[in-house]
C-alpha cells in the first residue's frame, strides 16, 4: 500500500496558532477546574490528562513536526480519550454516542493522516473545522441566549478550552505539507560515434589485404 510522508514547519502560521491555542486550552481547563482537584480520579482524568495531552502535542509538533509528525498521534489519542471520558457523563444518550463516535473518528483520521495512509490533509481539516463551527453557532450562542439558565464561570472556561483545542487542531491540519519525493536522475548515455562514409571507404577490408599480399 502506497503511503505519503507529511511534515509541518515550526515557523508556519498554523503551527504557531496551534501552540497559542493549545496553551490557552490548558490554561482555561485549569481555571475552569480550579479547586476541584480534591478528588484524585477527577484531577487525573479531567485536569491532568487534557493539560498533559495539550502540552505533549505542542512539544511533539514544535520539536519533531518536520522529522516525526507521526508522534503527534500519541497526544491526540490521549486528548480523544479525555473527551470520551467526559462524554460518558452527558445526560443525553444521543449526544454521548455522537461525541464518542467523533472522538473515535479523530483517532482514526489522525492516525491515517500522520502515517500517510490518507493522501490529503483536508479530511482532518473538516473533521475539526465543522465541530468548531457547530459548537460556536449551535451550542454556545444558544447557551448564552438562555437567560433562565446562565452558564457558570467554570463551564464557560471549560467550553473555551474545548473551542481552543478544536481550532488549534484545525490550524495544525492546515499546516500539514506533503514531502516532495526527489527525482531520480537517469543514467547518462554516451552519444553513439558515427563514422563518416569517406573514412569507412579508406579502411581496407580483410579480403582486399589478402589480395594485395
């Protein structure tokens, strides 16, 4: 099976935007969960895990994005596991199933992208771009308009962290480039030497030499 090799440039706009957004997502998560770390299980799964995955992804892309982008699959998987754990607590079963399936799709698509199985980056771009727009225009704006049930500060900070993750992954996906395969030079061929007819006539044949003798 033919695969492609992808990389990202450290100084590209998309990578720098991803670094900023994922750093903000870690900060928003920490602020939104401030004071909730007394429960060890909650602290590990809801605070440490998402922050660790964000910082690890930044390190992988920043230091190894050009040579080993495939290593980013590890922190992306950790982040997807965090969102799966979070989705299990949803009251709506339909929303829980959709969220879990989305996280599984993220793992599969990112694996196929960074390992070169998918020959395009646009599947990953759409996978993160569409949910970001859905969160902003269908979920968050509706929640802000609901004055009867105002959004708490903690929930708002955690939602901001989720938006930063989706937007950061969107920019990272846009920054992926395909490695150009070097052209293999063809071996040089010598130009055939052409003997003029006049010279051929001057060269005596073996029979003529014997006749003269």
